[in-house]
C-alpha cells in the first residue's frame, strides 16, 4: 500500500498542482489526505489535486514521489483509475 505523488507541473488558478493517488485503496488515499489536512473537495474521482506548496510536506508524511507516467500506470494497475470518459458518465 503506497500513496504516490507526481511533480507539481499542472497549472491552474495561477499556481502549479500535483496529484496524490493510492496504488491500493481509496480508503488509504482518503485517510492520508485527511491526516495531511487536504480538504475532501480536492478529490477528483481517483486522485487529490494538491498545490505545489504542500509537496515537500506530503513527501515528508510518506507520499512516494514518482513521475507522471508511473503514477498513471500504478493507478491503472490498481484498478482505481477513473478515465475522463467514465467521469462524463459515458
């Protein structure tokens, strides 16, 4: 069971964002986010969006830094990945 974090390279709202995911369960992901003070509204189906300023803190709390490709591959392999098509309900 691992919480993964990618690099904060995703621009939105005048800042950069990273993602945290779990490679085993959403319960693990939600527990980690709650312990880190990340609000539930930051959850987007299979990941949390986190601002760049929280990156070092999340790594210190145990999130494992990985590249974007590895994050997506491990999320997909876990069975927790929600595609854009699924998010739109098609």
